[in-house]
């Protein structure tokens, strides 16, 4: 191929190349010509003097557009690509070609197209180190490289070798073979079953054999396997990753896997943007002799400095309680927390944890705990803004996710009892049998790692320690004060109603009491119900709302000392785990049952040995507890209504009826009843009373009524 370097036409409207860029000739100016870039009509025109135009033409930097149009399309495509996309071998060969082209260009203008001068110049380059990388080109080939290089404005990409036509471009198999391979891919690999490449290859060979047997075709290939694994992999690769994922899963999952992700934006200053998230810890922890399981961790991280602001570890699944526990630790000073750990362990911290204050924006996911009314109340109390991120977009909280990964690698996966992130790493070993660290000890380990390691070491993304970045950022914008505790306490406290008793108030086997509680009890009605607030992070105290002053009165936990080191969620989990893992000794329980049965047998045996009790005692036990019902006779007389009525003469003296022998009033003291009375021959006790056999009718009684006898009133006394 020969590229002709025609002289440029300078007529108005013609197209020329200036430094390889197309320009349109506008016309004459006072000192030369103006040229307008063809690819940008709104750009400013370029003015060149006549002397500058001649100089550029001699340097072949101002050429005609015709020489560029004669360049092959493959070379034009290379000019639009980045040099780094070409392989090392292609770039090395282009560098060697450039050495030969430059040798021709350094010759005088009249000698550049004469082999007598070009040949020795090429020979001198061939002796150099760069020239030895390729064979010395002929005069014709070297001139072709040179003309192409000059026509493309000395762009080295014009010298990149074109390898698109190299190799065997013919298909190895017939079209029907590829059709059967594609059919096997759809049946086995590109569907919900997601079969392996080996299974797909096996099915493709079966389909090819069935096709050959049905239509009498010839088996492809020369080996007994008919098809190779590479042809199946090539056909799968040509399908496209998105199409393959959409067939194996669905379009939503395909978009999720192929979307662009990153570490997310950085905050402009400390506490400008904060991320919060939960995760389950890959570690089995213990409490005394009980394996509690895998706890959860909720943490907050500052996007600007990568500082961990606060965290909480508990066995409560992600909820509003765990969020508020971590948030309260994040916005409040940490000096008291570090001092408590120092007093408990006797080991001090190497660095401080100087972060507090409410964030401006808190980035959360679509969890129910972040969409609750309680979280909205916390947002208003702390004057912050909750930013709800899209579903299934963990990459938008990449900083907290990265911190969880670092914690696992540097701490969790190094402790015996870890479950690892990948279940295959633990093999057949049960992590529960290897658990050695206690729950409180693990919380202390994580706290020390956060304060003395993570916050103090250089971060790989920012190149600065989080604590230093935090302090420098605070010096620029000014420190933010922590919110008042009066705003946080109602948000994190658990408020329940209980009765205020002499023993105080109780909640879930925890009892709280104090002198102030009893003073309040003295002012309230008996067994009054009061509002009790329990701090989920501190079980050593509880608070009762005084209904008169609306102040919270403090009471202390007086039931369990071990609860003072646990949060409410941890205490509830320990109680539940202890009850579930409690071992029942059947022999011991059987002995208790036998002992109680022996006590019952002794009681009933004494009854049997004492004989049959009297009827009165039996009646006393079985019918009632009032002795008068078993000593006195029945006070109601069914024949009372058949007798004559008393006096209704109010003018005369008051006549009272005769005393009722069955009534409670007696003129003399009754004698005690003999429990074993003497009986007559007919079986009736001596002195027993029975009603008359016959009673005269009312009519007859009225007919035989006798004149009323005048009687005076006599008083009676009650015995």
C-alpha cells in the first residue's frame, strides 16, 4: 500500500489536517489565513501567517485531507483507542516501527523517497537494540509505515500492527453443531438449575449424536469426544453476562450483580455523614458454662474520618433497642466507659476516644427498626436527618461494611470458636466445642481493638489515622457538644407500669428499691401503680415517676449483683439460655417425688388408723365451717304457717307469740349434745323431737278457735 502525500489545497471551504486535526479553510486575513476546526464549529478559528503555513507544510504537519482518507479503516479505529488497550507485543512492535520511520524523517526532503539513502538509514537502526526486536523492513514497507505515520499526524497508534486478519477465521464446526450446543446451554446451564460446564458439555454431545442419527449427518471432529470443553465455554461467553444471569436468576438479580459499586461518598467534615448497620458476629461466646451462641453488633462510623463513633454487642436481633444503645454511646463522651473497663480489668488504654455529638445525617437501610416511630422521635430529639437508602444496596454503606470485614479478619476469625464467614472453612468441627471466650471478655476485646488499633492506625483509603483526621476536622469546623441526657433518657429507657410495694418494684426477676421509693409509697394510695423506667444499658438503677412533681426518683437493684454488668437484652438472653440449657437430673427429681409421696402416705395412713370419725365431725369437714349449723336444730319450721296468727290489737297490750323452740333465743342454757346418744328400741335417740303425725286443716282450726287469753308481756334475754 502506498500513501500519497498530496500538497494541501488552500481554497476557502477545503479541508486540511493541522497536527492531525481536520480544519476547514475560512479565508484570508490581514497576515495569513484562518482555519476553523471541523469537529467543533463553535470553537475559535485558528489564524496562521503565511510563513507559519509554509513551515508546517515542510514539516508535514499541515497536509491535505486526501492522505488521511486513504488510510485503512482498521488504522482509523486504532487512532480512536487508548494506547494501553493494545498488548505489550503490539506496543513494542509499534515502537520499533517508529524508530525506522524517524530515521527516514531525519533525511533531507529530497532523499526520503530514494532507496539509496533510505536503505543505509534502515540498516543503522537495525543494529540498535530497539531495531533488533523486529526484522529490518524493506524499502517499500518502510515507506508505507512512514507515509501512514505522517498522514496520521505522527501518531504512534498508526504504527500498531493490525492483527484482525491473522489466524484461521473459518468456523471449526458447521452451523447445526453450534445450534445444538446453544440448545444444550439453554437446557442445562442458562436456566434456574444452573448446571455446570461439564454437564452442559455432556448434554451437547448427546444432542449432536441424536441429530446425526436422526438426519444421517456426519459426526463433527476427529476425536471420540466429538466436542471439546472450549467450544462450550466460548459459546457461553458469547451469550453475554447479563443475559446469562437473567436466565439463571432473573433480571433484578442480573442488574444487582452487574451494577457499578464503590466505597460511597465521603463526608465534608466530621459528623456530617454517619453510617449505621448491624451484622451477626462469626463467633460463639460463653457465659460461665453455657454457650450462648453468636451475638449481634450494631456500629456507627463517620464517613469523613472513618472513626468508629459507637457500637453495641448483644443477643437481641437488630431492633430499635440495639440502635438506640449504639446511638447513645456514639453521641455521648466515652471517658466513663473507658474508666469502667480500666477499673474492671486493671489495664489502661493507649489512646483516647474523643468523639461525641449528634450527626447531621444518619444513613440507614430499609430495616423496620429505622422506619419506626421511636426512630422518628430520636431524629427530632437529636436534630439529625435520617437518609433512607435503597433496598439491597449495601454498597451505599460501604464504609461500615468494610469495617465489619476488617473486624472479622483481625479479631473474630482469630479466636477459637469462630464460625468463619465461609462455612466451608470450619469443616466438620462444631464451633461450640471450641468456644473459650466469655461474652463480657469479647466486648472488652472489641472495645480495645476499636480504641487502640482501628482508630489509631492508618486507614488504607484515606492514608491517615481516623483519630487524627477527626481531630483535624474538628479544629476546622469546631467541636460539637453532646446532647443533654434529658433528651436521651426518654428515648432509650424502657417504661413499664408496676405496683409499688413494700419490697419495691419488680421487673423480670429484677427488684429495685430505695428509701425514696418507700417515701413515695407512703404518700400514694396502697398498692398504687406507678410508671417505672429501666435503662437497657444500666440495670443497677430504675426510676419511678413522681405523679406530683413529675420527677424521676432513683432506686437501686437489690436482687442480683451479676445483672449490673449486663444490659437488659443480655440479661434476658442469659436467663432464657440458662433455662433452655438447664440439665434435669431425673434420678434427683424422682427422689423428690418419692419423698413427697411418703409425706402424703403418712398423713392418710394416720386417718385410717384412727377409725371412722363421728358424723358431726364428718359433717363439719364436708359441709361447712360454722359449728352452729351442726349443733343447733334447723331454725325453719315447715308447719309454722299452719298455726294461728298473733295479736294485731294495737289498743291492748302487746302479746308476743310463744318462744320458738328452734329459734336462737332461749330462757335457759342448752345442754351439750352427747356425740354418742342412747337410742330407744325403735332406733331413735332418747329425747328426740318429731312433728305430729297429723295436723288439723286450716278451716277446722279456725272453727275451733278458743277465746284469746289475756297475757302480759314478758322480756327475754339472748343466751
